[in-house]
C-alpha cells in the first residue's frame, strides 16, 4: 500500500462542523444532512426493526381518489408517479374547510406527499413524486 497523504485542515474542518447532538455536519451556509433520526421525528416512520413494505399492484388513480379526493387526469399519472404540479394545482391553498375533517385530512395527505417528493426523497426530475408513499398514510387516518 502506498503512502496516503492526509489533509489535516480538512479533517479539522469536518470535526469542527460535526454536531454530536444531531449526528450531522453543519455546513457554513446553514445546510445539514438528513439523518434517519430526522425521518423518524418528522414523519413518525420507524427507522429500526422490520422494513416498511407496501403493495405495488395498486390502482394508483383509485388511491389518489380515495385519500386525496381528486383523480389524476391522463398525462398527470405515469405508473405510480404523479407530477408535483398536479398536487400544487389541487392543494396549493387550504380552502375554508368549515370543520370538514375529511377535507382537512386530504390536504394533510397531499402536503405530506409534496414534502416527501419535494424535500425528502426528490427524484432526478424534481417534478414528480411516487405515490407508493401515499399508501402508508391510509393506516394513519
């Protein structure tokens, strides 16, 4: 094995930016990495134990209709993936729900889906989100 040169300044910079309480590196611009603990705290998903497994043979348009109250039109849904613009179009503002719990739940489901697709698990296009995450919200009301 050859000689490995260690950049002491880089190692010191990483050590100074490591935050033990959050298990992340805090970068100068205020950004930090997302950890499994963050996923647990923000979404309430377990990060240990058995994996969270869902069905893949669902009718995704029916699932949207059931949990969001809106069915994607032709071209907005490709397999299990829906455009984020579709979600923004239908759920950009929380209308006066007049105590309608079901409508409030639908907006909550849509917000969680947009958060997952636009912040946590962004795909390469940054304009779509998989509906596979939506099926797990069925159990939480």
